[in-house]
């Protein structure tokens, strides 16, 4: 299950980007996952649970996943089309098209933090 290594890589990226004290305040991570990214959202959720249980880090972190549809650009009619049912054709002119411009991404879109407690 490559989702476990993806979750670990996400955590590693966060550890590189944020100071240690901020890491303790992360409450949620928003991911954008393209349909062609070879990532299953349910398996990512399961991997998050497995990693946080085993490593006792980021245990309070929730994972929010937005699935990005496949989109192609047609050079003939200069339009973008959303692909339905993996049928790679331009919606405007009907020509076969594999010029993918969206749908392969796996991005950390946003990181949410708990509010710091003030006394």
C-alpha cells in the first residue's frame, strides 16, 4: 500500500516547512488528489490512521481530500473538457484527446492549525 509512504512523505514535508512547535498545532491537512494520481482517498484515510497509531505523531490531524477530475485541453478547438468515465475525447469537437491538464496532481493544498491557547 503506497498510501502509507505518501502519508509519511506528507508529514516529512510538513516537518521541513514548519517549526517544531507549530507541528503540534496542526489539526487538518487539505489535499488535492487527481483521479489519475493513482491515489485512493479511502486508502489515504486508512494510511493516516495506521501511521499516526504506529508513530504517535500527528494523532489529532484530520485529512480532507478533494478529488480533482480529469481535464484535457484540445488544441484544435482550444477548449478544456472534463473527462467522464475515462473517455478521453474533447467535449466540444468529439476528437480523441489525451492532452491532460488536470487530474494528475497530489498536492498539500492547505494546513490548518489549532488556535494557540492564551491565558
